[in-house]
C-alpha cells in the first residue's frame, strides 16, 4: 500500500509541476523568434522585448481555465493529504477525485479553446512546449482522478 501511495503522490506532484509550467511559461506558440504566451507576446529581435497581447475573450477564457486547473490540482492534493489522515479505513478518496477530474476538464477545455480559436496561424507557426505540456497534463490528471476513485484507504 505504501508503494501505491508514494506512486500516487509522485504522479500528483508531477501533474502540478506540469500545470504550473504550462500556465506560466512563454511558449504556447512560436513564430520566427517570436513566442506567444497566455499573458504576453515576446520577441528576441534586437534584445528580448515583451508586449501585452490583446484581451480577446477566448484568451481570457484560456487564462482562467488554466489557472483554475492549476488551483484545483493543488486543492485536490491538499484534500488527498487531509483525507489520508482523516478518512475511515476502507473509505474512498471521492472528494479528491472530483477536484482532480475537474482539473483535467479545465485543462482540456483551455487547450481546446487555444487550439481552435488561438492566434492567427502563419506559415511557419508551431505550437510550443507549454502547449504540449498542457495537453500532457490532461490525461495525467484524468488518470489520477480515476485512481483516486478506485483507491481505498487500507483497512
């Protein structure tokens, strides 16, 4: 049982790190030395310069969803630790699972909105590693949410 708990904690901490990086790093989309982020757009021509990007409704939705996903992932980890010490023997971690599954749905929604409505695509555009990390966080948080549903406190 200890090995399962350690594995779940490592998985959850990995998800939190991935969500924090994908939400805060300036690499959602790149184009010839210019990178676009959820919060600003930066270029490396004549030094490193960042400008605020437009406040489009779709961008604000992606920002809110990614922040919510990160917060819900952190909250579910706190709830997991609390339930680990207060849950009756044989109980399941449903409360933790709900927050983790909601976190995965927020990540998925934010990544879908950015994919479909994102900045105008140019010829040499490519998605950056933060965008890929956001998509990676979706199945990881969903899987760990299902693990929390299945997981029982040892009797």
